C-alpha cells in the first residue's frame, strides 16, 4: 500500500488512500513531497518562530 501526500497551510501529511476524500473535504490537497519541502525551505521576510519554554519558572532567591 502506498500513502498519499497531502498539504494544507504549509503542513504536510501522508494519509491512507481510503481517507483521501475526507481529507480533501477538509481542505487538504494532494501534492508531491518535494513541492511542500521547497515551500518550507523558501526564504521569507518573517522572523522565525521562537519556541515557548515549558516547565516551571526559576525559583526566586530569598
């Protein structure tokens, strides 16, 4: 079985062919993996998103 690559809003998924119609109803489009990778690596004027820190804040010194 071969999975189908779909993309939406710059996100790329490999889905089972039987679920393709449902993904298309939700706005996903069939694409080639290379097309999506090229879009992801294309230079932009936007600053990169900084990941948020997780965990507890540091304890204050007493």
